[in-house]
C-alpha cells in the first residue's frame, strides 16, 4: 500500500490503516526532506468545531468526529492542545441573519455554541467590536506539526512500514499485479494507493490516468503576528461572520498554541503552488492557473473581491483597516509579518470553488482531491473513511 503525501491527511490515513490492518505493509511517500512541510506545516493550528458546514456534508460529519478523535489522540500522545474557545462576531445589523444561520447550523451539527449579547461578548473579548456574537467554547488550538511527527513515528513502529522522505512521485501506472509508482529514487510496486498529494493532488490523479473533476488553484493566505505589547487585545479566537459566497472565513485573530497571536489571512492567487514568499514565482503553475477556464470564470465573477484581497496584500494599512473592523485598537505598529500559507483550492470548470471535501474512488487508487480547512481537524476521521473505502479492495 502506497500513500502519496506526508501531510496530516496522508499520515492520518497511514496510521488508521496500520491499526485496522496490522498485516498491511504501508509506504508513505513524501517529496520533501521532512513531513508536513506545506499545507499542514503552515496551518494556523485551529481545532475547528464544525459550526459553519452544511449539515450532513463531508466537512460537517468529518469535522465533528475528527475533532473528538484529534482531542483523544493529543491527550494520549501528550501533544499540546487547548479548548480556548472562539467567538464569531456580527459587526453590522445586516450580518445578524447570517450569524443566526450559522448558529442554527452549529446546533444542527451538534456544536456546543451559544448566541451572546454585546455585553457578554465584551466580557470574553473586551477589545472587540460588534453587535452580538456566537460563543463556541469547544473550539481549540493545537500544534499539527507535532501531530504529524507523532503519526509518522507510530506508523514506522512496525518494521515493514516505511515513511520515505525525498521520494517525489513522477509517474503512476497499472499492470496486471497492481500499481507501479515511479519516484525520483526508483520504482515502488504496490497493490493499492491513496493520493493525498494536497497542492499536487490533481496532477497525481492525472498521472494515474484519472480525470480530476476540478483543478487545484493555489490561494495564498498572508498573516501578521501581534507583537508582545498588543497580545492582550486577543484572548481567544475572534472571527467575523463569513460571506457565504466564498469558502474563506475572512481576516480573523487566532491564538496559537505557542502563545503568539496570528492576524489574517487574506486570500490572493499564489504565483505558484509552493510560492510562499511575496515575490516567489513558478511560471508553469501560474500559467496553469490563469489559463484555466474555471479560474477565468471565477475571476470574472469575483474580480472586485479579488482586487481588494490583492490591495491588502501590498498595502499594510489596508490590511490593518480590515483587522480594525474586529478590533478597533489594532495599529500598524502592533503587527509584524508572519509566514504565509497556501490553500489547495479545487476550482471546477464552471468557475465554482469546491465547497466540500472531494474523495474519488477508483479500482486501485483513492484520490483526495479537495481537502482544505477543516481537513487537519478532521484528518483522523478522514483516514477512517479512506480505510473503509479500501477495505473491500484488500
């Protein structure tokens, strides 16, 4: 069994399979020199509650069950985590119906949440703006990089299993006995494979002869971090009411497990699938994105929002003004640059942003084609789902 991708979904899948099928020999193939270097390694570390997602969707079900599994795993393995709580804030009257809709979804999904007044909100977060809010005491924070390292160790405890670093997949073919996975370090034969390639999951699907229903378009999320003198302005997690037309949650404040506070992100087209720095460029990736008809349709529809996101990317004062909507006391001097992350967002040929996880099953390979947030929170349950799909094939 080969699992392509050493991020949290790939490692969680390997871990769940190794526990359910201990006789199975598993190889995790990671192209980098260390695990969790990309989406997982740039994750803000939030344990999501599942309050936003459509009841019954893959995101909703996997987030709820996966969050409980992640809390249990962290307790058992001694990994730092904390249920610090979160508020979702309505800043204007027109946002209140959307806030109420999120509250209804949360209750339907089984989330412990409560609608609170402005006075109650200020008791929790004294510096926040807004008219009213939802309080989600079960939302939390965790170090997902630590989770990945421990998952890798647990998978490798069995002598027959391998976590192979610096093994980039460059080809995938089938023969009468199974699959041949071609890497930069040679060929590996296996009966079955799982594609958890994240930012490159659509390309790996194409290597195997499949046709992905959507293309990965990389969106960069840029962050600032509060300096020590301003950390008192955020005690928990502070989020705005999201715009339902977009899968992004808007700029927010995130307390991190290491004690820092992140502010952001925006959402701009990345100039490459791994172009984290401001002026990083991968011309092949960029051309593939902008020449894709699905991206062009999406850009035409949402050009005004896209322009605003780009403006905030290059103008710190504009970013500060976006943050001040939630916490008016924030000033430019309170902020210093933090590392950016890149979200592997699946975009359909019709120009729609895929809103749910996409897991496609083929005779010998399972492709995880869209697993953005809350995939880290949900990862252990997603691993169970994939293991169940593999069961009849084993």
